[in-house]
C-alpha cells in the first residue's frame, strides 16, 4: 500500500462546476496535510494546509480532513480554466519523521470552457 | 518578500560527473528540504537541513549529500551521476516551528546524458 494515494485521474470538469480531489494516507500519526498545485513545467505551489478535523475554507478552495478515516480532500468551487493543473496531496508524518513531506502521485485536473 | 530561489535553472551533465545545486530559503525561514521529482510523479524527499545539520533523510544513496550554511542557504551535491538522476530537483523552505508549511523554489532541471 502506498503511503499517500490520490484518486486516479485525469479529472475533467466544466467551467463553473465543483472539482473534488481526494487523498488517503496510511500513517495514523500524520500531523498536517497540504495541497499543492503544479502547472506543467513549474514547481509546486502551496494552496491549502489543514491540521485539524473538519473543513477549512479559503476563497474558492475548501480542504476537508477526517483523521479517523485517514482521508483528506480538496474542493474547488466555481472551477476556472486557470485551475487546470496537477494537484498534489502531501502529508507531514508524525514522530521522528515530523517535517518530512510524503506526496501522492498527483491528480491532473482539466477545467474545460 | 523574497521567495525561495534556486540555481541553476537547467543543467546538463554526463554520467559519472558530479553536480552541485544551490538554494536560498524564503526570508525568515530556517529549514531547507530537498526533493527529487521524476516526470509524472510526486516529489520524493531527499533530506532536510536545520542548524547546518542533516535532520532527516529519505531513501536516497550516499551519492546524494548536502550542506546548509549559516545564512540558511543550502547546497545539494550528487556524485557519480546516473541516467536515472535526471529529474527536477526542488528545494523547499520552512520554519522548524509550527505545522511545517513548505514553500518550493522554481527547481533545477537536471539532465544526465
């Protein structure tokens, strides 16, 4: 089992729709969780982080965390063509590995006009 | 506020050669992590430096080494380059305290021929 798994893509949604990106992780001691956006040929850009159960909203983005289910998700409301990118889920492990980010393989999102 | 900077942007080396990549962290940050990202994959953690010492290390051979300087900048050295070392090398900076939000630099694209 991979340490961090993301829903397989690519994911295609129409402009204005809600895009839902999902991620599961295996280490129950994980402390904090991050979503990065990566445009083709560019480096990852941090868009959201969350560390307690529940929802965290920032503009059109909502991160959701359920530690009991070891599940974290990212919702993008009113999706725009400029949101088309690869979205990477990253998990900050606990214990002696605290500070090491483990990434999923990424989900490619395409928002079509 | 200066973000994370990396140099060089691109590099082409021959098998067996050695390479040094450089990183300056975001202003106010004290921790530097290095990641390797192969095409189509999520970044893989190489190691992390804090207070000029290697704090954590991922599953990379000893050919990969690093250094952190008193001004928090860092270098990644790779010896005896292999074709499989061709990748995007990413530097991320963060604060040792808190939830470890890591901010990436633009990366160095290394091609080994």
